[in-house]
């Protein structure tokens, strides 16, 4: 068995697979651990989140036939919930991101069903600059869903009739809110005369104090006086 593998002759993929199966029968070596025979029925995890309630839940699906319809879809695409499971009838999910089985995250704008190496600078995602002017070539996963995806992030766009336990049944307070003045007015349906600073979401710190973010594009009397 081992002499067959270590000989100098060239071996094809089929010969290596047959050798691995013989090793399993004769010596009990795990061929899946050796990486020669692929494991059947690989799982794919789905992180379902609800932006309204703030709930999030991770589910694992073993059957590839259930999520095969998601292959060749891109980040930002929407699909009905019946594609994954009949209990998600009426729901509409949106693909917001994901990771492949090696941990490389999906990145929007890279139209490829695989991994690529791109040159990144400080203005791009998936990279943190260590020195001024530094650029680095890093591997990222394309935004098209394929078989190599291990985790897929989904966001609920439309709710169905049956609630999802742990996602739509919970109610969590928002730790972070909008910072722009126009977005805060739109969220709380305020008028221009209302003070936006009273409606900003304050984050609770470990020492018990609350911290308010700096509101962007806030027009105050001091700002108008400076402009004059």
C-alpha cells in the first residue's frame, strides 16, 4: 500500500483515490483526513439576521440540493425563503456577505466565483494599513456564491407569516444608531425645527456612562455665524 504511493511513477487522481480506499480497508487510515478523498455532504452555514428586531441566528444545512439554487447568485441579490426551507415561506432574504471554507471573506465588486489576489491600500476593505503609503496584495473571495462557501450572511428584507425563533421573536435595543442629521430626521419623522441632538442613539459604556456620537452635517446657529 505505502510502496504504491511512494514509487516514482506518475499517479493520476483516480489512482490516488483508489490507493486511499485500499489504505482505509487494509490499515484503517482516514483518507478524508489525508485530503485525497473529499468528504461527502459538506455543510453550509447561514447567518440569518433581522435589522428590525436585532436578532441573529445561525443554521446549518447538510443537503446541497436545498441551497444549490443560490449558486451563481451575487452579494446584494434577493431570493425567496422557500429556497432554503418551507418554514421560511413568505420571507425574502438578501445576501449581505460570507466566507469560504478557508475563512476568506466575500467582497463586493469582484465578479468571480473563486479567490483572487488584489493590491490593496488604506481606502479598501479587508486591509488595515500598518505604514504610511503601504500597499499589500491580499487574497479575497469573489462576490458570487459557489460550492466553496462555508458561511453565508443573510438579511431579512420581508417577513413571512411564521416567526423565526431567536431572530424575529426577540427585541434588542440598538447599540449604534444613525449619525447623519438628515438620517435621524428620517428615522424619527422629525421636522427641521426639531432638535436632532435629543434623538441620537447613545451607547452605554462599561463604567455606566452613555456616549453620544458626533452628528454629521448638523446645521447650528454657531455654524451659520461662522459662515457669515
